[in-house]
C-alpha cells in the first residue's frame, strides 16, 4: 500500500493542500493519505511526500493541476519535475538545527503514539520524577530565555512562582502571536500541539500550578481547534486533568480565545483578557509571577518557550545550552515572511546572521528585485539595511545595534518599498491597536501619524522631523508597555536609514 | 468555573442560554460574546443588559469589553466576510494595491459591505506571512491572494449555505 503525507497546516491549505489531498485520494484510491503539520518550507507547499524504504520522498509545490501527472510517479517515488528528493537532504533543511520543530510536519499532529515514538513525553516523564525546585533549576541552567521577545530567563520566572505559597497558581501560555512575519507559534500549535501541552505540564509540576490556560488569538481558528482537540487526547490519556501522569496532582488546561486585539500579546493585557476584561495593560509591579491571573501567582510564557522545555528535561540542560552564543542559548525558530523567495520556518541556534537567513535560506526577494530592508521582530521592531545584515541573531547583539529579535519574525522588502509609508503605518498600527491606558501611546500614535503625513506632504519637513524624533523619545520613555514604547523603533530606524524617503518637495509629494 | 455567588439565572434568550452554558462565569465574557456572535451573526444591543445581569457585571463593563475588541460587532454584516491582511509582510507583497483592487471590484471601501453582501475588513496578520498577501474568506485562509483568487474564493463562499 502507498502511504502519502500531505500537510494540513493552514498555510499549506491556503495554497491548496486540501484540494491536492482530495485529488490524490481520488486518483489513488488504494493510498493511505496521512495529514501532518508543515515542515515549514512554505514556498514548497503544498508538499506531498511518499513513504519508501529509503525514507520519504517529497514533491512540491504541488497544485491540484499537477496531480494527474504526479499519479504515475508517486507509487514508485519516481522522477517528476516537482520531485525534491528526501526533505532532510535538501540544503534548506539539512542546515537547520531542529530541536523544537523536530517533529512538526512529520507526524500526524493528534497521534499521541506517534508523538511518543518520536521522542515525545520523555521530558514530562523525567519531570515527574523530580522535585519542582529541581525542574526550575534545570530550566535555569539551560539558559532558556523568553521567546516572546523580552528574553527574560525562564528558570528565574518559574522559581519565583515556585516560591509562592498561594493555594492556587496558573500557567498561562501566550499564543497571541500578532507580529507580522511571525508564525512559528501557529505552526507548532497546528503541527505538534502535544509538545506545547507537555511543556505546560512540566511548568505546572515545576511551579505547583494546577490551572493552565492557552490564550490563542482568534485569527488562528485552526490552531484553536487543534489545541482544543489535543487537550482532549491528553486528558483521555491521563496526562492532564485531576491526576497528571499518575502524580496525584491536578493540572486543568483549557484554551481561551482572543478577540482581535494585538495588545493582548502583552502579558498583563492577556491576563485581563483571560479574566474576561478589556485587554488593557496593568502597571508593574506587581509582576505576574507574584500576582498574575485572578491576582494569583502565574507563569506567563510564550508558546516557543514552553515548547523548548520538554527537550531540556529529556536531554539535560547542558545539551540545550550547547547551542547558541553568549547569553542567547539554544535555538530559535525564525520565520521569513514578506517579499522573500523561499519563505518559511528556519530553526537555528542563536548567532546565525540575518544575511544567512534572508539570502542563503530565503534566497533573496520573491520579486527578484534588489533587497532594500527587513523588519526584524514584528511591527514594533526596527528596519535594518543591507549593511546591517551581518548582525548575528542574538538578544544582546541586536539590542546593541538598536534592533531587536522579538519573536523571531523577519519581514523582507524589495526596493519598491516606500519607507515613509512604512513609518506612517507604524504609527497607524499603534493608533489602531493601543489599549488607550497611557497617554504617550494613545495620543502619541495619532499625533505621530499626522506628523509623518505632514512630512510626506512636504510641509515643514525639517521642523516636523525634529517633532517626530521628540515624540518618539517621549513614547519610548513614557509608555506603560512595549506597544507605545517600541513603536518608535520602526519609525526612527526608517528615518535614520532611509532619509531620502522622507525628504520630499511639496510638488513631488503631491504626485 | 461556575459563578458561586448564586445559582444560574436561566431564561430563554440566546444570550442567557450561552451565559448559562459558561456557568454564568464573568471571566468567560469574551467566550460568551464569541459564541453569541457565532449564533446570531452579531451582538444585538439588547443582549448587553441580559449578559450583564447573568454574569453579575455592570452594563458598562460588558459594553467596554464588547467595544474594546475588534472582533465584535453590534450590527449585522454581509453574507460573506472578507478579511484582507494589512500586516507588513503582506504590504511587502502588495497588500495595499490588492486591497484597492478588491474594493474597486466590489464597489465598497475597507470596513464596508458591498451591494452583493461582502463585508471587507482589514486584519493585522493572519500568520501566513511567507505566502503573502493573505486573506480570509468566511474563515478560510487564502495565501498568495490576488483579485482573481479572491473572486474565486468569494464565489465558492456564496455557493455555500449562509453563515
């Protein structure tokens, strides 16, 4: 019997994976079609794989129109213009260091036996034999830092929650992945949901939490459905619920949906949103580790942070720490988006340069036109120019260069981009998504957009430039959270690196 | 978790039933609004006091949540929902031009409903940044969106039973 693998990741489906699967099922009625997550080579989606004694052989990108032609080649994994060979041997995959995304795209996402056969649950089993403090220590030793963008040491956060004596504690997973250019959380939740659950269960054991929450943005309905289904599977298998893996300890996990507010990716806004309130930012202190959800001690971690934990417990802190550079240990799933030829997910140890990611993995721009800029770390991240592409992806190195890693998203632009429009958009986005709690962000965003518009119309350009710089300084220093505090990053980097896009004579601006 | 303060209020309206299904838990307010919107197509204004009563919240609190989040709407929309992504990755692949073209074809601006019942809305990242520009049509994600691909997806959406 022929076994075929077709991704059911929503990105693959957005370019026809379902239609391809249906056409294959009709053309090869005897074939078993297994739906998996995506391996992350999104420019090759829909990528169809056929099982052979030598491993899986991939074909892609396959459109439904290619299927009739492919039906002859598939049973013998024979030649075809779309034949890619073994995915693991494609340079794009071979040069990655897949730790967190080791299984994604390989196993059916809701097959717990396959998950276990591919190394799943080893971390949770190890954690079940450890004291909470020892788990926290192992995570601290691994050097794991928050993958949501802030880069705070995870072990310290967990230790703080562990030390609280409250009767009820929470583990909250922040899956409000709103940054344009970032989609690793979505891919992981759709493609390997048990890994996130395993990481959260370990966090619960480490800190003594009994309540778990996964806050997923409503823009990700497929991830919401997949995570909810995965929770049910894990409950039935006894890994969640009143008796976590036979430990006698409860860990009740549920999904909460967002409702289209970017700000809810900020941890305190997310906590308010889980409580059913408006997603406004809370002032700190108190920190969530001491007074978080419902005023109780709460671990708040990003999807990728929690998903990195099982391997640390399974293979030891040193194994994980050996990847990376300086204080950025381990691997980071980077995602390439925008105008890039080979967009997709690249998991690499910290220290890989932006240029390697964009040029070697990404293959340059999709349009074939010259590269102009990339935005690192989402809508609040800096734009970088060609000369800065040799920066290593490392929390400290990027911060020193006035940029940030954020959530690992990289958005590529070719030379047709109007950086004046992008600076204006950065303010507009802040205006739309500000929670409104603090004045620098709420009012600054609107005034900033208006002032950039004046510059783009050629009105008092020099004076208005000074005004924008001044406003940015105020927003950076005076905002309550990163929304207002980091909006200046894309604005100022665009102004400084591409001043020619802002220097418009009134006549030119009128075009 | 159920509200311990008092037994469920009950009642026959859709809002009351949904609140009861969530144990009249004020922390479930956003889930309740999602469920009600899925059932009714929008959040009718008369549901606000009902929800407030069921959850033991002030009307202002329910109104505040309802109006804070972009997802919720208080009036009916068109037959088909078309979300067009304006995130940076989609802009890098011509999202603004795509939006203009789609709006021109449908004769409606962003945020409006066309004569044939397509409500066109901006969205800020659908997580499909490597296959930009992205759109979502009645919940179905579309990558490498073009006016033609969107037209085809809209036709398919119209041929399905109404939401």
